[in-house]
C-alpha cells in the first residue's frame, strides 16, 4: 500500500503488487474522503481476494466503498465487478457503450441497476461532497474509455494511458530513462498519434501534479508530466506504424 495524497481527510491510496502468476501487473487505486471511498478499476477475481485483505489497512470496512469506477471493459478492470457490487451498495460507473457487455462477466440482474453509464462527453461524480471528473480518453486504448481527475489531490488516474512494464520502481525519477518501459505498450495498444495530440491538448487544461496509470510507475511533478505530454505529442503508434503486410495478410 502506497499513499499518494493525504490532506484534510482526503486520501489517495494505491495497491500495486496484487497480480500473481501470468497475470498482467495492474494497480488498484482507492480515493477516500471522510467516511466514503471510491474504488478504481478493481481488477479480476484473484486480485479481488487479495485487495479485500489489503484494504483493511486503508478503510475500516468495505461498506465505506460508495462508488466504483470502471474506466473501460477489459477483464483486468471489470472481471470482479459482480463480487464488489454484491458485497457493497456502491454506485458503479462504466462507459455507456460497454453497459451491455458487462453482463458477460457474470454481473447479476440484481446489481446491474447499481451501474450508471458514463456518457461519451464524461460526467462529474461526487464523493462525500467533493467533485471528481470522468474525463473522456476514447480509443486510448479502448473505444469507450475514461480517466478520473481529482481536483482535490490534482491526480489524474489515467487508466491504460501511461502504462509501463518492466521497470523495478514505483515512481519515475528520469522520464528519459522511463521511455523504454512506455514504448512497447503505447506503440501497439494506442490507436493513433492524432488521438494522442487531441488528448494532450485537452488534458493540459487540468492542473495535474500526479499521473497514476493502472499499470506501472507513477509520474509525479509538472516537469515529468510535461515531458510525458511532449513525448505523446510526437509519438507514432497504432495505425501510424502498422505495416500493411502485418494487418492484411494475403
């Protein structure tokens, strides 16, 4: 458990060592404000059991979880959705275009009513009186994808954008050295550099001190974050670099 922010009863906690075996590394985040908590991208079934145990160090009871945020439809995001919603009365949020898909993960009719669809343009979510912003990041990498921004902590929970793999540290010290751990994922999983440029133009309007992705290391400090934006603006990825012979085999 790593505490990213703690001020006036508003806390940000991350759990980043719960994946086992061949599972892709993923990070679970919890935002706590007063007596309420929000769980972000809670993960799959094996992570669920480990997270339940670890969360006791952060909140007194899982009944404090009043909101669950699902950034997109991947199994490392939503596979444990039914378990969390059966255990709590939390209100869940999922991109609107994925609402009819989540039942394939075993979400029962009894809890489907707890899910609020996030419209394509995003929405605000209130946690104990504090506003959090669901920010559109479509096709980065999912067709319906959102990030969550906390004005209180100035943290952007960026989902898969910013994902890194293979590093042995929790926080980026040198962005230039960190690029090698970002490149593989971003070049293959992000659809287009055009979309990245649009996202950077939008996200610069937010006052961000920390970018916390669902996979890999945290980017902290405006200098590091600006270097990341600049790198994204100049990145060729996805359809920009896909060779015709790779995509359309004869």
